[in-house]
């Protein structure tokens, strides 16, 4: 696919109306943005286009209005925060006034249009709605990887109407994912955690023949331990998936991928702050106790394994990190991976909602090579699915 560099070298940006799909679906509290990460990631592309004399027309969704105009889901309150992040004024217009607002733009101006999901044609990937958007612009740029798994008018159909390219955030995400799985520096480890195996079956199946070690943590590890005949006491476990877990382990053995499970665990009788906890070998779990984190021997094992790796893909926590002390395993391994990345010996790519929260909790997110904030799109990429928004840019 062509990039912004290709468009810039061809002289197509200055004076052009450039439609840029970003993700401004940010958390709000009392009318204020409580986490500006998605706004911040849109800044490089929007600033670059504006600096090069393009008339920048910003498209985004907010919430799930399902094709209806829902005033509390308007993007109007985000024009100010976006302007502050860009350090330049950002105008706002609803779709009815979009054509007139675009007509008044000067080179370098930035205009934010109303929530695209107010129109039922957006989620229906309607060609007519996509054409109405295309009529406003000369070039289309998609900088919303987090929405790339949706075949919507502003993420898929629009790319077929105008010259199209990924934005800088999208380009960085694709390059990071390519480096982590498509053309990785080996050995490669994937750490996959979370509560349930059932939610990650496709991920596990896709990774088996692509990584050298598959580290399984969180509640998922309990199901694999149970499938191996290990007593897991009162721990969270999907016992009906024991056969599936055994099939995954058998396939891993066939393709030469090592499945890595905890060697010791942290236990408690209940999951609450201040609960009494204990650490035992993984085969010594009492019937009345729950596994809530990996133990120090497991942390040491994983840290040593990572020292021998050159690429790490991380999705999901190792334990119930929301409450101390059951965050200790995730925090320790995350900091070890971050330190190794900072030293230049590891490429580390992480993604998924709980993963981002866990790495931030550990103070490790900033030192990872790349941390994706695209929950659903990141997971579908891990599953090996074709993302409509990416394919449209390639087409």
C-alpha cells in the first residue's frame, strides 16, 4: 500500500482535501477527556497533513448510537481537546453543514465532522454514504487501526473511492505487528493470558506454528494444568475445554512450539484486597484454595526464558493484577521485558485492553517497543483474520 510519503513526494497533499479516519472514541468523565491516548496518537498524522498545506477533514465515531442522532454522543466536545493537542484551531460541523464548512477551509485548516455513526449507512458499509463522504475530499487516510476490523463506510468503503493510504499511527502499528509475527527476529515468545481459554482459542491456534514458546498465564493456565491432571483446587477453570487444551498441547508438540505453564502459584481462599495469600508449587494446591497469580519461581523461569528471546508478543495478564498482591507476577515479568527492550535485546509488542492496563500498572508500557490500544482489531490480527480496513488500503 502507498504511504503518506508517497502522497507527499507526488505533490498531492498541498491544497488537497484529505479525509482522515481516526479513533476519537475516548473515555469521558464529567464532560472531560479522562484518557487522551487516542487523541495523542492521531496528532502526528493530522499535524503533518496540516503542516503540508492539506485541508484536513477528520472523521470518527463516538459510542454506539446505532444510526441515530444521540446528542450526548456528539463529537462537538472533542474539537477543543483535539485543537489543544494539535496546537491549532479545530472547527466543527455536522454532516448537514459539512459541504459548506469544507468549502470555507483554507490550506492547513482542520475540520472535525460529526459522529459518522449518527448515519445508519456507516455501520452498514453503505456505498451511498461512503460516496457522500468521498465527495468532500480528494484523498483518504485511515489512521484508526482500532477500527480496522470493522467493514464500515468510513473504514472500508471510502478507501475504494479515493487515493488511499494509512496514517502514521496505522503505519507504525502495521510495522510493529509485522516485526512481531510475520518476519520476527527469533527466538519468538508469545505470552497469552486472561481468564478464559474459550476467548483465546483462535489466538492460541494461530500462534502455535509461528512462535517458539507459548507462555500461558492467568485463568487460562488453570485449564491447561487441569488438562494435564494437576489439582487446581477451587481455581477458575473451564473443565469442559480440557480436551481442547490437550489438543493444543499435542499440536504444539508436533510443530515444535513449547507450551510454558506456571511452576509455582500464589493462592488465596478469596479474591479480595488484603486476603491472606500463600505460594506453593503448582502440584501442591489445596482443594479449598484458588490460584490467583504465578509465584516467584515462575517469574524467574519466565525472566530467564525472555533473556534468550529476541521477540515477545504479549496479550493478557499472568494473574488477577487488579488487586495486590496478585499483580506481582505480571508486574515483575513486564518490568523484566521492558528492561530487556530498553537495552536493545528484545522487540516487545503488546496489545489488548487488559494488557495495556496491566503494563501501565507495572510502569512498563513506555519501554515496550510498541503497545497497541486497538483491542478488537489487535485480537483479530492475532487470530490471523483479514482486517477489512487494512485490505481496503491494500486493494
